[in-house]
């Protein structure tokens, strides 16, 4: 690296460090205001109340969507699809030992055939 590249790298590092310092100072000042002053505590309490209301509304909305899905054909299709996938997985799992046995037989035949033909 030449001196211009070092200077450019140092400049970027300095800018990033300064940006982090400014962001930290702003966040620290906001937290000090919210937790350290009476008016800040009132604002914080109001923000917490509004946040809780928003979370409650979102929760109710999600419950409504879940209820509608369960009542609709989509819920039945999802349930039916899940049962179908479960059945396919069970059937495939039952076939795995048979496939392994076939592969082992082929492997033994291949191994013994090669070892006899090479001697």
C-alpha cells in the first residue's frame, strides 16, 4: 500500500469513529432525557403506553387472521396437506431399510467380484 491508500484508510476509519461517537452521544442524551427528567419520564411512559396499545392491536389482528384461516378452506387444506406430507414421510422412512439392504448387496457383489477378478 502506498501513502495515499493509508491516508484514505485512516480517513475512513476516523469518519466511522466520529459517526459512532456522535450516534452514541445522541442516544445517550435521549436516554438521559427519558430516564433522568420528569418531562422525559412522562414522554417515556406515553411511548410505552402507545407501544403496548400497538402490540395489543397487532395481537388481536393476528388472532383474527388465525381464526379466519381455521374457519376457511385454507385451514382445512393446510391440515390435509400436512397429513399427506406426514404420510409420505412415514412411507419413505419405511422404505429406507430396504434400500440400504439393496445397496449393501450390490456393494458386496461389486467388492467380491473385483477382488476375485484381480487375483
